[in-house]
């Protein structure tokens, strides 16, 4: 099996020999001439067997292709077709779904072809696009997640100013800026990667999609990428969501205190300041501190306090969902960064060992799995998304 950044010709004879011997159960002589005769034939037999298993026994090797494309298309459909779902947070989540969807179009099947063929089966443009889109999706996702955390911070901490600051036009400008910035950051990959023809015998050659190390310094590139597009954003989001969660807890405690000791007008003012989207019942709006009936005022206090607590609980659930998305992103992408840093900075790193090959494949699969993970989180942790997804799937209007 040949991974994207471990091309066929880079595999050492010993590693490749053990691989072929394991899957064909045939002994391969140590002599170089005999290896050249036997290895290509046996390796081709392995590929034929894998293709046969895929076609006849219907073994599915793409772990998350289904949830990736269909799940993200469903998320996009929910936000576009359901008018009440078009709030700033959901629009940003839709942008995240677009970034994840691009992975299923340009990356998953191309990566699968690397595991089923001894050479790159597509042209030079697709080689460049494969690595460019993979990086573009990652960069767009991390910048969108940061933007979502900022949006939540503004709504929770500065509710009176949030509506003006998160106007639809400004939000569209932010989305355009995210994509332009991502394209700019990832554009070097269009010339860093390409196809090369490598001779494998007297009259044989393979086409490999490889990274051109002579065009850049991988150590500097990967460490800057890790700090600027992983460590800093994750730290910023951790700080922001910590502030947001503490603020929600403080607001909940305030409502509980006011429900015990405050007047209905005081609680109503607190709700209007603390939650710009809360709809207060008309009967409650007509009642204020001038109400002479203590019992009526107490009932209004309890009703308004419950309304405020319910709104805070909804926001808390949304915040938990967003934190889960960030945690999922961290778990799926951190191993890839670690592998690349070890690959660049560990002097004795050998990319041809079994452990290195398995680590490469596993980290790539984790990266792709993250693209299909978010729709599952929406369905599990958001009742609003879950209900609207069900309505879309069942072709229901209401």
C-alpha cells in the first residue's frame, strides 16, 4: 500500500519484500536480480486480489465517504431550505459543511486510488488539486471555527451590539475573507506537488504524485503551519469558549437570584439585556413593578425567570455542540501535525517502516473522518438540526 506522501519508488526493498511475502505467503530471494523479477509480479497479484474483493465481495474501504458527502449536503440543505435556520451560527456551520464536502469530492476517492494502484492514476492537475483542496478544507474549517467562537462571544458577552456587528452583509464579507485567506495560505501547494515519472525497471516506469522537497524547507513550512493554523486557533477558541461558558453560568445564577427577590420589570430588563432573541409573552410585558398585587408580581417573576433560564439552557446546549466540534477537529487533526513534525525533526525517522506507513494511512483517514463527523454531531447534540434534518428527509414542510 502506497500512501500519498510515501510514493512507490521510496519504499525500501526490505519493507516492500516483507509486505509482499506477508500477503502472498511466498518467499522472495534476497538477490537483487531475483527481487526485480518476482516483486512486480507478486505485487500485481495482490492488487488484483484486492480489486476482486472490492467488486465481488463488496468490501467497502472508504470509512466515511457516505456520512461525509450525504451528511454535509443535508446540513447545507437544512440551512438553505429552512428560513428559521438562517442565523449567523448556522450560516457559519453551512460554510464548514461546504469545506468538508470539498474533501469528499477531491480527496477521498483520489486517496483510495493510491491504495489500489501502484502509481498515481490521474493527471498532474488532479495531483495538485488533491493536495490543494485537502489543505484548503482544513484551513477554511479552522478559520470558520474561530469565526463561530467569536460570534458566540459577541452574542453572549455583548448581546446589545451583536445584532449590528453580525449583520448578514458583514457576515458574508467575513466568509469571503475566510475563503480568500485560505486560498492564499494553500496556494503554495499548487507548485509544491506534482507528478513525476520514475523508472522501476529496464522498460518499466510509474507515475507518482509527490511533494517536491527541493522547492521549499519542510521543517519551516510545517512548524509555521502547526503554530499559525492549529496551535494559535485552538488556544483562542479554548479561551473564548471558557469565557462564554462562565458568562452563561453567571447569567443562570443571576436569574435564579432575581426570581427569588426581584420584580417582574427587573427580570424583564435582565432578559432583554442578556438575550436579544428572547420573546417575552404579551401579558408579561404589560405587567411591571407598579403592579399592586404581590402574588401577581411573584407569578410574573417566576414566569420571566423561567423564560430567561430556558433561553440560557438553549445557548448552553449550542455552546456544548460547538465545543464538541472543536474537540473533534482537534482529535482528528492533531495526530497528522504530530506525524509531520516527527517526520521533519526526528533525525532517525524512517518513512519506509511498517509503523511509519501505518501512521501515515491512519492520520490521513482521521483527517478525512473529521469531514464526516460534524453532521453526526449536529444530529446527536442539536434537537433543532435533528428535527429539520428529519423534515427535509421526509419532504415535510412544517
